[in-house]
C-alpha cells in the first residue's frame, strides 16, 4: 500500500529541480502563467478595445451618392460627395463636399442643378442645447475610459487573490511534507525498536505483551503515515494549480523539492494593521470610484437628452465655373434647427435608471467598506492567535521531548512499560504537528492580512 501511495507522487514534471521549492518560484509562476490572472489581463485588453471602438464614433466619414435619370423627359446625372468630421468640441460637426448636377431638371428640382464643373461646399453644425455639453459619442468614450480603470482594478484584485491563494497552498504543501517526515520518523523508531524487543522476549527479559504493544504502535503509525502521504498528494495537486511550466501546464513538485523550513515567528515583519489604509488601497473598493463616475456620465447624458434641441448651422457654397448668374460666386447660408420633445420617456427612463443605480452603488460600497474593515481585523486576530499558539506549542513540544526521554529511561530500568513509551512518543509527535500547524497558520495569516490590506508582492 505504501509503495502504491509513493508511486502516485511520481506524476512529477521531468524538469523538476532538486533544490527546495521556494515561495518566490511559485509566485513568479503565478505572475507568468496563472490562467485566471492571464484571463483578467484579456479583460483589460477587451476594455482597451472598447475604448478604441468608442473613439471610432469620431472617425471621418466619406459618403458619395451617384444618381442617373436616363428614362423619361428629365434625363440628368447627379453626384453628391461629402466628408464629415464629428468633433468632441461641444458636439460640433464639420463637413465639406462636392456636388454636380447636369441635364434637364423639373422646375421643382432646380436646386439639384449646378453650374458646369459643379460646386464645393463646407460648413459646420453646432448644437447649443441638447448634445452640446454631452452626447452619446462623448459619453461612450468617457465610459470606456473609466471601464479601462475598472479593468485595471480587476487585474489588481485578481493578483491579490492569486498571491494569497498560492501562498496558502504553498505553505500547506510544505507543512504536509513536514507532517510526512514526522510520521516517518515516528514509525522508524517503533520499527527499529521491534527487533530489540523481540530479542529481549526470547531471553525472557521482557513479557510478550510489551512487544505486542509495540507492534500495535507500528500499525497505528503506518496508518498515520498513509494519511499524511495522502494529504501530501492532495497538497501537491492543489499547489500545481498555481505552479506551472513555461507552457502553462501544472507542475506537481515531488518530495525531492521539499526541504524548506517553516520560518519562525517574527512579529517585527508583520504588516501594521491599517483599516484606513485598506479602505484606500483595496482594488475591489477602488473600482467603485470609476463605476459611480460611469453612472454619473449616464445620468448627465439622460438629463441633457430631455431638453430641446437647438442647433446652429453655417455653410458656404462656391461654384467652380461660371454659369447661371444665380449660382456664381460664393453663397453663405446660416440656419437654426429647433426640436422640442413633447414626450421624453426614453431619456426620462434612463435618468430614473441611473438614479437607482447610484443608490445601489452607494449601498454596495458601504457594505464592502464594512466587509474590508472586518477582513483586516479578522486577519489580524488570526495572526495573533497563530503566533500565540506557536509559542505555546513550542513549549509543549520541548516538554513532550523531555517526558519522552524520561519515559525511555524508566523503561530501560524496568520502572515503566512499552505502552507508556509509545504514548510519550505519540504525544511528542502530536505536539510537533500542533506546532507545525501553528507556524503554517501564521504564514497563511500574514498572506491573508496583506491581501486584506491590499498589499501584493513588489515583483508582482
């Protein structure tokens, strides 16, 4: 059974190094190949694409229309070509074009006719009220720019989550390896002792019962080792979700990469508690700024669209060749376009929706601020508890070792029995496991506190 469990750990990448695996290696792999982090970077690229698409609303447009009336009394040919340039300057639209109309035209279509050679024109249209301060095109650009900021905060948040999770899985893996090591040593002690006990039983120096209890301890410790090896396998598989090769495939590090010791408690290296700092740096909170600004843009646009439309238009037209005196020279036209909406359900409905969204965002932000403060305090509490547990379990382990050694001495002098020796050894192993768990929780709590504060590793 142990051979099967050991072989199960041989699905290790061939390029695994013999040196102990470090947290830095894992986090570097997360930075380069973690799928969820790469995926959120694609969201950032999508936001950049949305910004470019919204900017396309101000692309220059060239429109040309060709018409030929070749059947009937009024036979003519017409061409009308115009270049339009929307601008972000108060919604002003610029245009310039060329028009040619030749042939016979009805009296009521006289405006379609031009002098020989055609005419050129240029002008502009300026909205004074609706679409002046803001219009859909400019609103979309603002929203897309803010969307880019939101995507950046999502990248930062995913990075925080990935670093925290990878750090937790790394220390779980290290601790699982140490747990296997503890149980292997514990088993080896009982196995090495068994031959000596058998010899003493044969010489009548020790009752058979004492050896039987040692055999029971061997079976118990083998069972503990099997469970520990299974936990190591599971920890290896989970670590492989974050530790990947250059092609992005999971690497399942083998036991030859174990060996890193869990750092001792160092309270001076702990990040200072700072709820206020977390409220200013947490990406999931920072995203509410651009989200609310996005909504305010929509609210401003909806309010603008409920008003009347008042556009001023100016156009200059000049014939390229002499012809009809009424068309010779340069003509300048000025006009005003007025639209008064008798109903504004579309804009009004969007305004109501934006107001409701504002209230929803405010409530969500308030709840998240409370949650962030709670997470910081909880992470600090867990860190303090883990540090105190590590101190207590270390003292417990030292005492357990002394008691174990003393029990062996008593057994050697005939003042104890194998049952009490086994219990002392098991108590030492249990104390070592508890200290290991406390040290692991301490390292994981540091990662959780950094994530709660919005801190990441500098190279990520």
